[in-house]
C-alpha cells in the first residue's frame, strides 16, 4: 500500500545519512530507455535502493490540443500517443466519441476495427518482447520480431497510405473501406506469422541467459497490481483476469472464440510469456474476423450526419450533396450532446480510455486520455527496489513504457 | 454498468448523493466533504477495488454550469467489471479535496497530474508536486482561462549554455 517516498534524492540521502550511496542519472537519452524518460537512481554498489522517475520531457499538451481540434482532426494526435500501436489509439478515441454521440457502427466497420486493433496488438507485443530480448542480449530475436513488424507496416500502408501514423478511423466509420488487397495481405500474414512465433518461442522461452535475466525480477503481486491500477498484460501476468474484450465486449469481440492469457507469477518473464500467448490469441481473432468479414457499407448512414457520404451519394442524391456540404463547411459539422462519457478499449498496453465531454459543437470540451503507460510507469520504482542496475532494462522493457503516451 | 445494489448502498450511506445515467455510465455526484468516505465505502463495501482514472473538467463558460471544477473518479470492480463514475464539484477559492492515495496507491500520479494541470490540491497526498510540467511553471494549463498558445513561458525559460553547464 501507499508508502511515503522521499521527495528528492537529496532529502533521502540526508535523512538516512548514507553517504556511501551514489546517484546515477539514467536517461533522458539512453538506448535502453527507448524513449525520452529519465530516472534518478540511488545505488548501493550495483543494487538499486531507490528510483525516482522524472517525466515530462515529451509533454506536448495533447489534452489541451484536444479541446481545440474537431473529433475527426484529433485522431492525428492520438497516433502520436502510443506510436507503437497507433491504430489502437485511433479506435479508442473514436470509440469514446461514438459512445458520447450514441452512434452504432455498421457490422463491417466493427469487424474491420477489430481486425486492426488485433494487428496493432501483435505489432505492439512484437516490439515490446523484441526490445526486452534486445536489452537482455538476444539480438537475433529482435530481428525476427522486427521483420514481422515490417510486414504489418506494409499491411497498414496498403490500408491507409501511412505506415506509422495511420489516422485511419473517422467518427462513424473509417477514412475508406478495406480493399481486397489488404484482405489478401492479412490472410498471408495469418498464414505465415505462426511460423515466426514458433521460432521466437524456440529462441527465447528456454534460453538460460534470458530466463536468468527475467525470472523473479520485478515481481508484481495481484493485490498490488489492483491497488496500483495496473491493467492489460501487466495485470494479467499478475493473475488479474481482467480483459475488456471479454468483460465488456465492444466492437465485434463477442463473435469470436479466444482466450484471456493470464499468469499467477507476476515477474518480467511472466509478462513476456503473457504477451507471447496474447499474440497467438490475437491471430486467432484476426483469422476468424477476416474469414467472416461482413459486406456492406463501412460508414454509418448519412441520416446520422456524422460520417461523410460516399462519392456516389454525393454526386447522385440531394441528401448526399447537402450532407457532404454541411460536414465540410467550417462552423457546421455535427453536434455533440452537453454530456460526458468514458469509453475504453483493451489496448495492447492496457485499458486505454478517453473521458470526453461534449459542448454542443464538434470540438471536445475536455478530451482526457487514460494512458496505460503513465499508470504503469508509476509502478516502476516499486518493482525495481532491491534489484540490480542491470535488471532495470528487463523491468522497464517488460512494462512497455512509451514516453509519448506517458507524457502526452 | 452499475448494479442497483451499489446505488442503494451508496445512497443509504450518503443520502445527498445524486445519480444520473448516460450511455450506460452510472454517475454519482458526491459532496466534497463526503468524497473520501464515499470512495472508501465503494472500495470496502461495494467491491470497487480498481481506481481506473482520476481526472478533472473545468466548467468555466460551460452551459448551465454552476461549479467551476468537476473532479471525476472512475472506479471498477476487477472481478465483475462493474463500473461507476464518482464526481464532485470544487469551487474557487477553496480548491482542496481529500486525497485517495490512502485507499489506492495508484492514485498517486493521477492526482499529481490533476494538481499540475488544474491546481486542485489533494490533502493528505504524500508527494504533491508538479509531474509533467517543470517546477518553475506557475500556471495550470488545462484550465479554460489558460490560452492554447501559452503565456510566453517558453520564451522566458533560462537558457543554459554548454560552458556554464
């Protein structure tokens, strides 16, 4: 439970008069932090006595910008939060906005978003596990993971033209429909990816060095995971069987057969194994969804007056023309109720939610993001105390901290 | 979704609670003085063991708003995934509420962010400092009276040159 932590390194050092302790500045620019975050470590030899995170280096006021961009424009900013899985952020943002507006998506859109959310999960877990491997010395493993990330980037590029910052979703639908070429590429990925997963399993799961570096390191118990608001693979690796895909099935998740992957252990190795298992489950979802992809429109109908009508409707019907014109005009757009709601999805990193307050216009009055990285980084000092300096990379890597989402 | 049992239990313990429902979210408005006791009641008697998020909304110039700040606590039950939104309103000049850190260790950084961005003071918080913004920063930028472009803080930061560093 809550313990009063020393406020600064100086205070702690002074209070305890332990002048044999020395401080080490880890980051903000360091290859093992992967992104811009800083830790001030208090060391007794190689043992970490305390770690004081100092964050905010990447703070760019995303929530303030959210109060000035329209619901559709803000999707470009969500890309830049957790840029390892931008599609999941797009889906979370517009899922929350559609909840505020009370929109029901078309079946095809639900399936397409489900597929993309799962591909984003695979992409995220590949990076996270690959980086843990890299930091603990398994360079080959990292290359296996990154090769498959390239394949996923190719799929995203075919889907929406952007590899990294996708901005694919729109209120009530998507920027455009998934083409047959994308479907073919996803099918090919579903066919080929299990082989890489098997290779990755064989490379690392029984690797003596990797197991010694991660097993028993950074143990998070179930009670602590809940008390410290952990979600996603980190909570599941500590035995919290909570997965929003099962608990409050959004999009099309209730149609698919998959399992929630848990482990009772709670160390870095368990988090690695949970992520490996989740990739297989995600692949199962993608396979079921791509083979049962419903036909029909991707956007909600023009009666909802939120998504742009397609070109055929614009050119041949008066409703389509007017609707397009209204949505495109400055100071027109659609309206949101004077209400607030919280919509969340199970993002690769944990519960990613947006608390959106509407004020009648198509710009949010408040766009609060519940960032899983922020909440998980708060766990870090607790996990690392008593471990050695070299364990930092194993714990930090297994928490999958993305500084852009951490600082927003 | 919040079960009727929870609604009845909280209403009985804190009769001044007002309830509203929107898109399946059940929201309770608690008076500021009762906030800590109500959160404790929800955690201990109703099983809401997971603090999902703490955030704040500034209602300056919001239609029909009577209060300046609305604090939002999103709670969930990790077993059943029952959810509840607890809100409380805070007005200037007294922007103090009881901290939830004694109930959930996870509230630590969430409350620090609200303090940083809105200037709400959490009484009993073990380490209430700015978290995302530098310590020298004087404003609370997510307040509605703070301009998007800032107030020139960026230009007034002291510049460190390598020779002095």
